């Protein structure tokens, strides 16, 4: 099918579509140690009060009722992890360490810096307070969080999330299974790394790049090799990938060239087409379809295009398979140089680099044509989006950029 201006789908509609067709994976329970980078399957409540007891926020002396004189008798010591069980008597205090439970009857903790210690006539330790505290230096039970409060919402678990879960006593967590992404690189010109380049040949960079993008997005990924621009070879690779994977990404061969067999082969393999052609740049000939629960994306071979299409569309689908909605990380910053274009009939994503600007962070758009492509990918921190009908974005204008580097 030819991608004309009339049939080309707006990328925002394409996003909704690829999201809608995502089949959410099953839930499994994993030890917390194995859960980094995995999608939490449900919102989780706190299992304990935080802190679980009234604790001291300072090293110092916990005191209760004042005694007859201005000094305090030191009747014990309580470290983090231990406890002082007797009720504090008037005029008594205990030496206490940060994080230790305060004794019963404690009114406040006087920090050690605001005290002066000495000995009574009988040799026992006494302490007087040399400055006034503004607070009681006690962190009350449940002050940060109460048992049953929401601890974490569904998300991809980061290192700090693992810490939060551990602090609440989670030994295992429910996560969504990872989808398996199969990648097929198409093109007669492609050779794998490690081989010598014959005249006219280039290394397959999209294969490794897409595998890496899929893994970075939380999926499992498997390469189904490099396939030449030949319907039969493609059909064979596709049938295995469609059999084994949840998502199949085919790089190259989706345009209108004589050797662009991918859309035909996909349809012949039983894939139902949902779109072929987007009002988006890069990514005009992008294909999306489903075969049963398996999603198939045909991505244009230009490496910047492959990269951007994955970020904007494939990642949304992967996230949804893991029960999440992709929330792109958006940062307002000023444009370091104007962007101008002639045709305004597509939404365009410009790769850009972040740099220090006059009043803050600035995004410098990176031109990509021919051989500049690879250096552009190496420098890309974010994407600047230009809307339908927009012809020029002035230098210095504040734009929302989408971060694409962790
Ligand atoms: P295609 O989408 O197949 O028309 O390819 C568009 C451009 O991307 C051509 O210059 C291809 O050589 C290049 N290309 C296609 N596939 C890959 C790949 N796997 N790795 C690097 N470049 C590719
Ligand atoms: Mg090709």
C-alpha cells in the first residue's frame, strides 16, 4: 500500500493504536534481588509503619519528667538495635544513639552537642543541658509512612525503588513477564560485525541497536539474523520469529523500492496490517500489524529513523505489554539554533544534543544526512518535536524536548 498524505497516520494516533493492541504479559513473583529493571505488576502497600517505632533523630540524651535540680542523672545507654525497657523516672535520662528506640516516658532528646557531662559526688554520670532544642528530635512511629499506605505505584523498578521495597520488608515482588522481541535485519548490503566489508556492503548496525533498545526498555531480545532482500528468505526468517516472539521488529525494506519486500511478506505470513505509512519524519514508511497476539513493526532502515521509531512507537508497545504507560521524560530547554523546514505536512523529530546555554540547558539540533548519521546517533541526547504546519522554530525558543539517553 502506498503511503500517501491521505492515508498517512498521525504519529499520536499511531501511538494509541500500538498501545491498544498490546497484550499484557502474565505476572510472576521474583526475589527482590532479581527485580531491578522489571515492571511492577501492581501498586504495592507499605508492609510496616515507617519508622516502626519512635526513634531518636540525634545522638544525645533522652529525658522525661524533670527532677528537683537542673541536672540529669544518666541511668543507661541505648544504641540503635537495642532498647531501654524501664519507664524513665523524673530527673533521669539515658544516653541514646541516632536510630535507637526512645525509652518509654521520653519527652525529647537533647543532642550531645548541647550538653555538658560531669560526675556526681557518688561517681555517677550526670549531664546538664547547655542550649535549648527547637524540637523534640524524635521521629514518631509511622511518621514517614503507615502500614497499608501506598508504597510504590506500578513502574520499572530502579535501584532506589528496590531500597524502598526492602525498607518495607518485601522479600519478593510481583512483576510482569518480559516480552520477547525478535529482530530481523533486512538488506543485501548488510554484513555482521567481524566480517570484512565487500564493495557496497555496510555493517548491520540496526540489528544490534534494536536489540539494545529493546533490552534497555525492559524486554528480552533475540536476533534472527541478516536476511537478504528476497521474499523467500524473508518468509523463512519471519515464520520462525513470529512463532517464537511477542514482538517482531523488521529493519529495512518497508519503503517503495523494488527490493522492499517486507510489507508483502508480512501480509503473506498472516500479519494483519494496522498501518503502513505515517505522517512522521523520520518514519514515513513504518509498518505495524498483528498476527494473533504477536505485534510486528516494519521500521525504515536508516539508523536514525530506526532509533526514533523505536523510541516513539515500539517502546510504547513494550511498556504496555508490561502493563505500563510510557511516560516520556520531557525537559523544557531553549533551542541553540533555529530549525527550519520546507514541508510541514508531517510531525518531525529532530535529534539534538544537550549543552549549556545562556540561561540554562539548550538543545542543539543535529543534522543527519548520509554519512553523518552515525555520529548523530552518538551525540543524540533528546528529540525536538515539530508539529504539523510548523515551519520554523527560532533560536532561543523554549521547546519541550524528549530525553532519549538514560
Ligand atoms: P531501507 O529502509 O532498506 O531502504 O534502507 C534505508 C537505508 O538504511 C539504506 O541506506 C540502508 O543501507 C540503510 N540500512 C538498512 N538496514 C540497515 C541496517 N540493518 N544497519 C545499518 N543500515 C541499514
Ligand atoms: Mg533495504
